[in-house]
C-alpha cells in the first residue's frame, strides 16, 4: 500500500512538473526508479519511464490543445523525424550496462542545465521576429487567450535536432523534452510557451512509438513492470492537467530556469549515486 501511494504521488509530481516545462517528466522518474527499484535493469527503467512519459504527454497535449498553443505543423514534422531514432534508441539500450547508463545520463543533465541557466539570460530578453530567408518557416499563431505569436525557424535544423532527440529519449527514458524545449527556444527561436506545448505534442507521438517498440520486444511482459506503470499513471494523468493549467500563469524565464535547476540537482545525484 505504501509503495502504491508513493508511486501515485511521484506520478502526480512528474505529470505536473513535466507538463509545466514540456519535458515529459522522465528526468524525474528515471532517477526515482534508479534509487528505489535497484532490481530493475536500465532497459526496464527506460521502458517504464517512456510509458509514463507517453501517458503524461498525451494527457498534457489535450490540455495544451485547449489553450491553442500547439504549433501542429512544426509538431507533426518534428515528430515524424523522431520516429527512426526512437526505434533505434529502444534497441540500443539493451547493450548499455548500468554504470555507463548512469554516467551518460548524469553528464547530459548537468551540461544541459548549465547551458540553460546561463544562455537563458540573453534569450528571454530578445524579441522573437520572423525571418524571411530561404529554408525558414514563418508562423503566426494566436492562442485561446488572444495572445499572438510570430516567429520563424529553420526546418532542416529542427529535423536534425528531432532525429537526435528521437534517439536519446528512449535510450535514457527521459522523453526528450529536456532537450527539445531548450533547442526550440534557444536555437530555433520558438516562443517558450509555444515550445513547451509543441514539445509535449511531439513527445506524445515519439513516446508512443517507443512504447510500441518495447511492447514488441517483450519488455512489458513482467507484471511488476505493468503495475508500476499503472500506479504512476494514476498520478501522472491529473498532474499533466495541473501542469498545463499553471503554465499559462508562469513567466517564460521562470519555466526555463526551473528546468535548469531541476536538471543539475538530478544530474549530480545520479553521478555520485552508489548502491
């Protein structure tokens, strides 16, 4: 009973925080599983995490769709480019040992958090404008609150980023939002609120493909794994709705810095974690 309640609470936190910053919540769930379920192999941990990320992102995407902040054209395009990498990532994780997995995951989080925290100072102060050069896609989007966003992004660069995100997400079980959101904001110049909503939509597609691949490979054949996913999901689904609700009421730079702080704490904890 205690484990069940703990999983539901963790799921609620993952759903709320993950949706708020458009990251899916895998960066919270993977460390939790590493610490509290040491009997699970890296492949099992990433499979559980990506399943929960899929449910979180689907639930959060419905909430973001109501807000009108999802860029569907960019979302569908980038999601399609994540699929090949996503399938490859699922198969690659089978060949990574636990120690290597922890080192790769910890370093990735620390480096990304440092980049986000300091780069964010300049990005949030810059005005996002449309670019009319060849290869750039210009978009004008008005959300349900009446706020209009105008921006441009280089589609080919976005496609390359998406292939990488598709591969790294199931490999580490993080969902990819912790990479996709800062990449969309800092490099593709998406407005933060559009980036978080669109990233969640991309995650819904990408994580679902990863779950299907894991299912076909037999990763979810264990009842303990299924029950863990179910209990986490009981908290994740309502948490995703809360995260989307609060995202409209929190400033852009606060979201990015909150993401950076979370990443560096978790990253160092994993790097220096010993069983």
